[in-house]
C-alpha cells in the first residue's frame, strides 16, 4: 500500500513556463504532506519533460509523455490511473487554480462530509479576474447552466476537482470527449454528495489557452452523452420532440403551400404534408436521437419508421378531423387542431419508434459510448 496521501494530476501541452511555477506553488502548499505531482503531457516537445526532470530532486514530480490518444480528458484519466495517493486532485497547469485550495478540499473529503470536491468560482467566497469580458463571462455562464441538471454543484465546469482514488473504479463507461472530464466523473461515478470549495480563478500569464471553438462544440456533444447516460428515456424523448418540432415546421409549410399555392382541400393537404415531414423526422432521429441504437439498413429502417408512424398518423389525423368537423372553434381555427393532432400522435410515435424501429443493442451501445 502506498503511503502517499495526495496525488495532484496536471494535464499539459506546451506549458513549459508554467510547470516550474505550479510545481513550486504546490510544494509550498503541501510542504508537510506526503504527495506526488503527475504531469501528463501530449508530447509538447518544448522542454516540458526536462523542466519536470530538473525539479524531481526536490519536488516529487514526474511526467508521463503521450504520443497517442492525446487530449485533455484522456490525459486526466491516464494521470488518475497512474496515481498512487489515497486522494486525487486534478488541476490546470496555467496557474488559474490556487494550490492553496488543495489541502482544504482533501480534508473535506477525508472528513466524509462530501465525496467529490470542486474548486468553485460561483459559491460564496469564489471569484474570477475582474477583467473578464462580457462575452467570456456569458460563455462560461451558459455552459454552466446547461450542465446544472446533471449534478448538484454551482460550478460543474470547473477543471479543479478531487475525490478518493478508489472511487474512480465506480465510474461507468467514461467517454472522454472534450475537456470537461470532471463533470463526467462526477456524473458517472458513485458520488452522492459533491461539495464545493471557493476559489479565485486567475487568468493565465504564460502560454495560450487551449479552449477553441472546436472544444466548445465537443462540450455540447459531451453534454448530450451525459444527459443520455443520466436521463436515458427523458433525453431521447426531448430529442425526439426537438426533431419532431423541426418536422412540424416542414409539415406546416407543406400543409399551407398545398392549400394556398396548389389549391388543395385542407384535409387532402393534411394527408399529403405528413409524409415528407415523417421522412425528415426519420433521418434526424437516426442521426441525432437514436445514435446508440441499431444501425440497420437505411431503406428498411425508413420504411419501418413510416409504417409504424401510421398509428401515430391515424391518431393525429383522426384528432384533427374530429376537432375540425365537430368543434365549432376548430372549424374556424384549423391550425390549432393541427397542433393538437401532432401532440397526440407524438407520444405514440416515440414509444413505437424506440422499441421497434431504433432497437437497442447492448453491445453496440457500449461500443458507441466508448468511441
């Protein structure tokens, strides 16, 4: 058994200026602790490895250099897997996270009050540099709001977090997409009582930020996967509803065009407009909603989707016809009847589609998650 109490994991890429600074700061903060610093570097080739080697005689630091499977999230996972301490703390190398918060976070974990700790900008006592621009702050806030339903902390986007190393074994099917691996570990691991420690988030002085537009798109993809993991049925239903909403726009445009451009009677227009909209829905449900389901032949799946949609269409069209034939309000206001018909049929279509058309295969789902 290792007697190391704290393992500090730091992913790096071209951070040669910051490596000595963060190492000295951690050493000062943990001077009376048994600890280790693990840098996981994506082959920076900028002298980072030599910088760590030069510190190793007085600071317990080492560097793992990777030439394959690179990326921030996978670097963090590799570092956690290599850690020997009872507690693991992950932080950035750019000096934005205060090393003085490491020990208080670990002590809270050790007390049993919380089982996952986040260095937070958004709890009382937390802050960030005053010269953050409006759009940078807005970007951070929006990204945070999107993640809040997944966990019970106010700063789920923090890259500064810690937990007991043995708990990492409870993390199911990690999909290290993008840069917010802390959120993924918190959601997929057996962490029931996360907590937050206030920090001041400081802007980097050396090097360049790795947060690109591509990383932000990967974050959205990552969020979608986490929602699918935590709320599988609800997530699919919401995505199905979103796709259905866009299909409704297609449906409505064709419905009105057939009446006002081609002069068709409204029931005929309603009967025709459904089919191109249903094809639209099939394509985007295959592409977005049910990506972790069986990828059967496109033509066969399209025909199956249209076939199973007939039940929903019967409910949809029947509701529309009944309302416009027998309810005075809808005789004069047919579009609201169209909306009600769509809503009545959507629940039926969702259940039939997920059970019969986009069938779930456990092995394929696991492969998809691990991509």
